[in-house]
């Protein structure tokens, strides 16, 4: 600064903006590089800056130049207030229209009275930027709400029906909650009061089905732009010489929402969580979703639905999930992985119960996908918890200590980078030493200190909070469970007592995670799928030789040559590769060409698979990755050139190939030429022994080959002389269920042994030279290979090719021998299985219906264009309504007798091979007939376009054939009939049902076949049926009952029509399960305990009828793979629940989960459908329509 107090020089300017409402601040520093204070045209410099602002917020802007003078206050500070949307100037902006500030609903209401119910018709004007509304009425202390959608209408009429007792008072308040684009569920509610006593019109209305829909939406703030200019200088005398002030532009930031997940470890720990959420809301302005703060919605939806809804919201937004790890979180995770079960006292006392276990089930698969890491924040309070409390799946991401790292956590919530080039962002009042300066922070700190003191006084506090098995019943009757929640908790604790383990309900079976959507990452070539289904030999081949072993086009010709060798031996080649993030088992010629020419292909091992898939990249699979894919597809034999091993000096460097550990944990036979002599062969064999891998040399001796040489100086544990012996060894390993592989070491052919010996000498020379030149680490192998190629003048590559050809030949012969051995095994022979069990097996369930071989074609475009070829994918599976239901029941622990018919053809062989887990003793194989086939075409979104079927074989399931099983039918608890069977067979079974009081389930199959059981009085002997709306209409039409010409589209109307059409059938049927597609299911039947009685009917009696609607579990269109078996999966799982004696809600939950898994699988019935999928309590999902009064028909 000069003597006259003017500026001498400036190197920069610093600007700080503080939001006075949230204390959030941003600081920006500008560096000046100009030499003159004025531009060349003698005008002042000017600058602009973008910043974030919100309406109705006040900001303090501080500006000062650098370097800052030591004397005097040279900072300029100004406060800026941003006007709100109620400001006249602001009303014209679209942002305020999107907030609803100009919306005038013009509410009117018409009240009508009936004998049992009163109704209110609320009419109001809709708004441009609000598509959804919640209409509520409140009177006499009661409140009832209903949701409505605009659907391009300018006004809405919403009818609300309530009991007459509601209107004990004349005054009624009508409220309309709009959901605008920005404010969403925080928008201003429009209200108007009415006196219903002045004008009401009597109206007689029929008793219908009450429907309560609870919908919530995520919260956001307004978007607003304001302009402001601020002068910045160091003194009045320097004002004219300074650059023109920056222009500050404020943008409104979206308010963030956080779902907090934790464990009910202790009452004091719950208090910490509550205080922490209060701090997030009051200090940080964050919206918090917590079970303790949302008990009303949670009690209506149930735990699974509540969490599932939030999961869907989070996946489609920038919201976050904050997982607070503690002793309980770790203990419950270990319990889910097979450890000791954990029942916490606070879970028993809480109305919500254990929220953590269903969270693991629903969201952990989503978390493990690498693209989802940014949505999850893992943290723990380090004063009362530790790093050891973090479950192992969360070790892939950062762990934050609270409150030490809270500022970092908050930046994660805001999706803002704390560290940027040249600056570090900070927020006042959030650091570890300052967060407690506000009242909410002090309360949080005190809560932490209190729990910490409790832990010090009671070191065994966690153990004391655990409920032992003997204590569960005692806890049910304790004073801690009181009020309306008592009954729920008693039920919950009874269920907890009989639940031995809680397994993740969406595909995670144990600590080795298996997800229901993993089929989406695999593509099995139709030729491979067909061969596996028909029990024909398949040989897996790796693809690194294509992507990294040879140049193009030699790599392509070699790959085709090896596949041709496999085919010539009678096996199907399945080259494995990764193309655009999908693991392909079996490659088409175009896909081979793609990999051969792909310059950016990566080398993919087990370690690399998650990254390659998440990024959608392509690559060649190594031995370990090929083993994983082959085993996943069900291929038992894999051929490669040579495997990796322990590198020399591996005892110090720990450089050990992943191929060895993969052999130790993946049950597949690997045929190779041993390992290269550049590796430590002795230690490699020792390591394989440690991993439990059976190693056998193929030949007359046990000498272990060293790739180019038949002799390595080491021996295998065993040897096999021919393909048959090798197949016996592999079959024995597989039959024992050992989870490790078998290594078949094939020596180099004799005609190449001489060249191989010369190559081995070159290798030893190259190793010696590498050692003398101090070549180490990852440079060793490339150096040696290049040197060997030079010393042998290219003969090493020729010998390598000879090895690969020989291994392909031997491996294919072994695969053929193994396939033949499997086909000859008595336990695998479907014909023998059928004849041995056909008349003597007693089953609790008998299923009579069709078997199909299904071909599912899914388009890759949004619309299927008829009359031309559409791009898509085609896969084969095995279906048929009867087979699907029997399959579902079998996978869920039942053993139904399945009665059907197939042709005596290749498709029949494939069916019996696939259905080995089922009791197919009642399936006839008829010569001269074709096995039923069905082809379905679905669009990219998963919608059915059309289907074609050859079902003539189903006519052979005749009354005469089925009568052979009269003994089993007469003693069965339930018989399930598929509408594909002849009418005479349906009538015969119904006559048996009437005679022996048997429960019969009729599955209509389609609209045309739905009427079969209703062509005579046979239908009066049915107990259950599960039609869709069109099938239900046809059933009524067949009985001469009037039906609507056009089916409704809105859910309210659909339910009303379904109830009306169900009543006539329920004169004789015990229960109707009306499937509504994406709208879920409607149960209609006997009213019991505020629900529908699904249990097997012992005798017909008069009863009060009831209907309950259950919403479906959503499956995104991109995850929908197959729509042909969802209904059958639902029916099978529902029947399984009924036979097991489960309550209605548990049965329906089983059915809906099974249907969801079917939609995400290539198979009609998901192979992942197992009893453990449903080992959760029924109170985790509570979708009843009306929890206050019995539902009625």
C-alpha cells in the first residue's frame, strides 16, 4: 500500500458467502495475472461468480483483496436477502408456479348419506406442475385420505366413502395436499371448511371394498436465480483503480434426504440416533427418513414395503443411505451368514421391530454393485462403537467416524467435493470441536457421553440386551410391550422363536452372496444351453489366447480351429468372454470376431470381473474367470493351455496365480498341460494340495508335465489312463459335493516332445539371463517369453498351438465320457425314475397339467415390428403351467406328484434331465407324439407381444391315464389342475374331490381354457382358483352371469368389478385369488382375523366373505427377463405356504416374492427359489387394505 493509502499492487481477491440460515459457506479466491489495473481500452476489469442460493434465505457476502493490509479493516461485508415466492415480483417466474404459489384449487364438496356409509365428492382445479394430489377429509377427530392423479385433466372429482359415525359433527374440513415439481410433499396444503348439515343429499350405496393407499414423495427445494453486484476494494482512494466487482449469481440447491439405518442395540443408543437425526435436520437442513419418525406409514406398509419403497426412491434420485454400524449391526450380519441368531430386547419392544435384517435382504445386493457405492455412507460413533462393528460387505468403501468425520459425511450427503484444486471447502459449526455449540449438537454430545458412561459401568451391556431362546416367551408378556402394539409384538416374538435363521429374501443365501439378478450378467449361447439341457457334452474354453495370446487374424483362426476340434469329438464348444459388461458362455462367429479385433480388450481374472461388468467393458477371460463362468452355466469340463502357479521366489513375493485359489473353490475339471517351467512347479503342487485340489496326470505315469516338456521332475498324486477313468474321477468329485476342482495334467504329445525339450532349454537360458540382468517383478514373464521366442526362432508358438489342440481333443473326449456316464446313472435316468415311482409314491400334493419346452424371444427395441425381423435374444427354458407349479413346489421343500405327458423325442429327454429334482413318476412318454413347445415374444420392457404353442400332447392326459393314480389323488391334501388338460379329466378329478372331500386348485391357464371347469357342475367341487380379470369374466359368462363389456383400467374400478365377479363363484369355491398383473392380487374368500382364510377347507359351511388387495413387488423393466412363469411361481409358492400352514399374509408374500424372482430369471421358475428365501417373519410386510374394520363382500 502506498503512503496515500492507495493500492500499490493486487495479486488476487477472496470472496466468502455464508448462508445465515444453515451456516453453510463457500470461499473462492481469484488470482490476477494482468499487468495493468485498466484494460488496453482504459476500461475497468470485471469478473463474475456463480454461487448457490435459496428463496427466503439471507446471505452475508465478504470481499477483500490480497495481500490484505496489516492495518485497518479493509473488508467489505454486505447482507443479501433473497425474496420468497410470495413476493409479487417472483410470482411470474416458473419456479414459483412449480412450487404452487399461484394455484387456486377452488374446492367444493358434495355430501351424501347412505344406510351404512356416507360419501363426500370433492371437486377441485388441478395445477399445471402437479400430477398427484392427496385429498383428505377431517371431522370429529377422524381423518381419511385418498390419492388422485391428474392424468391431463383440469379438474378432479374424488369420492371418499366413510362410516356414518365419522360425521357426528357438522363441520368438515377438506384438505388437498398437492405434490408439485419442487416442493413435492412439503407443498402448501389447500384447506376449506364445510358445514355438511346445511345441504346433504341422501344416497343409497352398495357395500364395497375400502382402499387405503399411502404414498409419499421425496422432498426438494425451489430453484431460483438472482443477480447482485458487490463492490470490493481496500480504500476509497483506490476505488477507481480496482477491477469492476464480480457478479454473483445464486442458484437454489436441492434439499437432500437421508435414510438412516441402524440397530436397536440399547435404549441409550437409540437416543443417540434420534439426537443425531435431530442434528441433521435442525443444524444441517437435511430431511431424515427414520423408522422411529415414520411409525404411521411404517405400520400401514410394513417393514419390507416401507424399505422397498425407499429403495426405489433412492435408486432414482441423489438421496443417500446412512448406515450406522454398531455391535448389533455386526451381530445380525453374522447371524445371517449362519452364525448365532440375535434377538435384541429393543427390537422386541419396538412397534417397528427389527429393521436391519430386512434392510440387508432388500438393499445389500444393490450396495454391492459398484455403481451404487456413492449412495451409501458407512459410519459409526467411535466413542461408543468401533471399526470392528462394520460388517465385511462394507469394507469396500470408506468408513467415517462420528462426529470426527461428520463434515466429510455432510459433503457426501450434498454430493459436493470437499477438496478441489486450489481450495478446501469448510462448513462452520460441523467440525468435531464445534458441532456441540448449537443446542441439537449439545444434546447429541450429551447422549453419546451418557451411553459411553453406561458402557464403562456395564462392560457386558450388549450381552444383557440379547434375548435368549428361553427369554422370548417371557419378553412377550413383559410390561415393556403395552398398548396397541402388544398384540403385534406377541405375534412377532412367537414367530421369532421358531425362526432359526433369517436369510436375505432377495437372493443372498449366505456369506457368499448370490443375487436373484445375477442371471442378467450372463449370456449362455443357445447351442450351449440346448446341449446342457439335453445332457450332451460341453467343453468350456478361455479367451485370453484370443485377446492377448496372438495377433489378428491368427488369434481368430486359432480360436475357430480349437472349437472345430471340440465339435469333431462330439462335444459343444463354449468359449467364454466378456463383451460390453456381459459374461458370454459360448460365442457366435460375430462375437469371436469382435474379441479378436478388440484393441481395448482387458485381461479378465476373478479380481477384474466386478469392474469390467460395472463399466460395460470387454475382455478375454483367464483360467479363473473362465472357471467361474463355466461353473455358473453348469459346464463341468474346461480346457486350457496351461495354468498359472507359484512364481519363483513366491515364498517371499507371494506372487501366486489366482488360478490356484480358483481351483480350490470352484468344482470344475480343468484340463491343461501343467504349468510352465518358469514357475516354481514344486511349490505350485504343494499349494494345490493345500487347496484340496485333486491333481492327476493323463497317461500311464504320474509324472507331472511342465507345459513344453512331459517331464518336470515332479509327480502328480494320481494318474488316469483314458477318458473313461478321467470321467470317473470327475464324477466322483462332483457327486461328493466337494467345492473344489480337479486338475487333469496332459503331457505334450510325443511327436512334439523333442521340440518341447529344446524350448525348455531355451526357457532355462532365458531365466538365467533374466536373473543376471536383475529383471524382477512383473517384467520377468514378458522378458522370458520374448527371449524364448527369439532363441527358438518361433518354434515355441508352434509347440504352444500343438499343446492347445491336444488338450482340446483330450478334454472333449473326457467331456463325452462324463456325459455318457451321467446319462447311464440310474438316478439320472428319467424313464426308470418314472416307472419305479409311478404307482407307489404317496404325495401330499398332486399336480396334473402340461409340460412345455419354452423359447423366449426378447426384443431389443421398445416396439416389436410385425412383418419383419426384429433384433433381440432367444433362450430356451422349460415350462408348462402344471410343470411350473410342480417345479415351484419342489424347490420350496414340497414333493408333489406330477402327472403329465410328453413325446418320446429329444425335447422329452431335455425336459426329464432338467426336472431331475421333481417327482415326474406320473409323466407318460408317448411314442409318435411331440413334446409340447411354446414360443413367446416379449418387448424390451418385458410386455408380452404374442405367443405360439404346439400343445396337442396335452390331450393325452386323459381320464383313463389319470385314473391310474386314483389312490394318490384320493389321499392328497390338495390337487392342482392345469386348464390345458381335457374337460373329461377335470370332471373326473372333481368327482373324486366331491367323493373324498379333496381340495382342488384350478389354474385357468388362459381365457379360452378358463371355462373348462365351468361347463358342468364340476366347478362346484373346486376349492381354489387363480384367474386373472379376463379369465374371471369368462368363468362368469360360462355360468350365464352378466359381465362388463370392457374391463376397467383404474385400480379402484378393477377391484370393484373383481369383487362383484367373485361373489357368485364363492357360493361354492373356498377362495379366489384374482391376479391383477402389476397391480398385485386380490384375495376373496372367508373372512377371518381381518383377512381371508387360505387354509385348506375341511367342509363347506356358511361364512362371512372378505376381500383384501395386496400390491405387487415392482421389477424394473430393464430387469424383466421372462414373463411366462410369474403367475405360476406365485401360485406354487402360495400353495406351498398353504400346505405349510402359514398365515395368509405370509403365503401371499411368498407368492409375490417368487413371482418377482421369476420375472428376473431366464427360467419360468427361478433356480434360486429355495425355502431359505422365505425365512422371515410375516409382520415384515403388512399390505392389508383396512386395518380398522373387517373387509367385507
